[in-house]
C-alpha cells in the first residue's frame, strides 16, 4: 500500500504534532527534517511534508496531499472543501477582538480593524450589523492601533501577554481555535484503510481519558 502524503504545518506546532503522532505509534526520525522536502515515518505508512500553515488546506483540498493538519483559524478563513474528522486538541488558543485599554470602541463607529483574517473578521462584524473597514496584515497586528492604522484588531491569543505588552485588552471572544486533522475527499474513499487506521491511532491517544 502506498504511503499517505501527510502535510504538516511548519513552526512550533509541528513538534507538538510529531509528539502526538509518536504517542499513537507513528514515529519519525527528526534529524535533518528542516532540510528535507519530505520525510517518512519509520514504518513507511506516511510521507510527511512541511508547509506554511495556510498552504496545508490548499494541498489537501487539491489532492496533492492526502491528509494534513490545520488550525480552525485557517480552515474558517479559507473554507476548503475537505473532511475534518478529528479535533486533535492541540494548538489551543482563542480568536478575539481587542482594542487599546485607553481607547474603547465607540458604539456605532466606523471602526478600522487590523487582522490576518479578513474573511473571518468580516463575517463576525456582518453578523453583528457593524460596518467596519478591514485592514489586512501579514503579521504584528498588535502594533496597528498604536501607530494609528486601526482602532482594534482581530487576532489569536494564547496567554494574553502580547496584548498586554501592547496596551490592548480583549473586548470580545470570537471563537476557540484548535488543530484539526483534515482529509482529502477522494483519499477518504480511495485510501480509506490507511486513513481509518490513522484516525484510530490518533483517536486512541486524544480520547484515552475521556
């Protein structure tokens, strides 16, 4: 049976995911991973590829990868046509609306919102009938209110320390965020045995104590 091509997000979440896979019996030799385009597990069940987090759903939706891991922030922003069979319960954080401590958002104002997630932010404010101007940024959104680029931000928060350091306070929680296993729709049928075995391995680890 051909190995499943498994797309992993680059960054600090990757080590957490490899630890999780290891607890499920899927072990990888991590030496030199950063220099390789793809790398196998020790049993030859998978060929892993490291991608930018936003690219993982693109590869899985297209079939270039069979399975992958993506955060719900990315999944809700891009809305790929993939299966989401398992919440991995890692990469936990929260998407929030935050504004300067000394400049709360005025009711009925035409707010400028800086964010990496323009679609998600747009839907959030549209549901509340708030008219806003979205300023899309690729990083460091926390500084936008300080420099007058925006009145508030929509971003991910883990501990809240970065917000505090930049004089921001959470005014509303938008949604909880976690990493999910995603599966290409064709692979779910044509490689069902391998996918189901992966789901069983991970399910046994994640929900062992439920």
